[in-house]
C-alpha cells in the first residue's frame, strides 16, 4: 500500500516539475487527453450594469470533458477584472490553471476566448470612477439602460482559431509577457461562489458532456450563473435546439396539442360518420317504408282478378235464378246440393235447369192438340 502511495506521489511531483513556472501557482487537475476546441456561440445580453463577462471553457470531470457555459458574473469588488483559466501542456499532461480576479488581467495561455479576451489582455471595457465602461463592439449591452458605454473596434488576429489550450501538439504558442508576469504576482481573488456553483451545475448536466454534444452544447452561454433555462440561454452555433430543455418541452407541448387536435378531429370525424350513417339508415328506412306504403296503395287500387269477380258474383245470382224458375221447389233443390264444381261450372249447369220448365209446357200442350177433330 505504501509502495503504491509513493509511486503516485512521485508521479504527481514529476508532473508538477514538468509544468512551466507560469502554470505552477495555479496547478489543478491534469489529464493526458487534449480538450476539445472552444465552442462558438453568441453572447447573451448583459443583465445589469456592473456585471462582467466570464468566457465559457472546457472543464474535466469523471465522465470526461464538459462545457461550462460563458456567463455574466458580478465581480467580488469594484475595480476587479477577470482573468480566465486555461489548459496548458506540462510535458506529459494537460493541467488546468484556475481563473482569478485582480486589478489587471494576467496571462491566460494566449487562448482566444472572444468578447474582449482575444488571447492577451482584455479589450471589453475598463473601470473608471467605480463604474465599468462597456465596449459595445465586443459586449452585448442595452444602450437604453447602460449609460457607460463606448465603441472601439477590436482587432482580432486569432479569428477562427478555436484552440482551447496552450502548448503541446496543436496548442497555442503564447508566452506570458512582462506585464502578464507582474499581474500573475498581484493580489488575486478566486472565483466567486456564483462562478463555482455555475461550474458545478454544468458538471451535472449530461447534455454538456463533450462525448454527448460533440462540441456543440445546447447551452453554450447564459445571462446569469447557473440559470440554464429561459430566454437568456444561448446554444452553440450549429447546435439545435438553442435551449434543448425548453425546446423539448415545447416539442412535447406541440406533440400533445397535435394529439389533442388529432383526437378531436378523429372524434368529430367519427361523430360525423355516425351521424351520416344514422341519417343514411333513417333515409333508407323512410324510403323503404314509403316504397312499401306506395306498393300497398297501388295493390289496393288495382281491380280484382276476373275469376275472383265471378266467384264473388255467382253465389248471389244462383238463388235468384232458382227462385224465379217455374219448376217446383223440390226439383230445384237437388240440383243445388249436387253441384260441387266451381262457380263457373254452376253457371253452366244452371242453364239447362232453367230451360227444362220451358219445355214442359210444350209437352203438356200436345194432348190438347190431339183432341181437335
């Protein structure tokens, strides 16, 4: 156990000894993997006078590099300026140098953080009479509420260079100037609680991991420390959406609204279909009833068949013919009882019966003819 501890301690000393003097005083965590390029983003508007810009940077955690969004911060005291932290190559590892507050801006590795931090010094503004004057050419401020402003163009010789570390392969080659060396030995104040809390909040945001956002985090800069939602959040250029949490919520709300609209449309369509089907069924039933009633009316209006008329008329005519016959009633009765045939046949059989009485008088008249001389 002691052997392992001794080895770790020796390695630790070796790394420290390999770090340049400009990095030694603020040595922090070291890592052998170079940090990603700086994130490109637009600066959100300054929330109020007296706030200064802290550029965004890559920090390192258990899951690798994560982006700490740039933000506007309140200095711990009037007259202080922020010197950003930076990564520097120490011979066999990258070491992080913490930023600090001081009366002048010191060395920050020649890294071009932008917005006044072009790699050396600071051109974003200055203190005068306990008030900070903002250079509008590099700071996003509202002139209606900010009265201490000026406009001075800044020449950016490192435009397009997004390297985030000093030394090593591909890093910047800047070295601290005499003035920066002097600034490095001045009284320093470490990052405020708001700044450290801002970095801690970033370390817990999965979307800010370099392995997740691939250099284009959805939260690249904020108006105030630790506020990762709202209008003051700006996404990296090329990242979509600008505020993933807000966009996700908006997308969910839109999806919910779409589902509601679709359900409502489906319900209306189903109701309309049912109404149409019911109406069609009612119309069909009404048409069927009308057709049936019309057919019944037509059948009732049609004349009866000829055989039905004969059958209906014969029973009434038969008694009349029998009663008007000259034959005695006992002769007509057998003929009526022995007629099982249809009404038409009754009519045919009745005709001879009617003629028989007429022939009987002629048969009776013959004897009277024989009596004549």
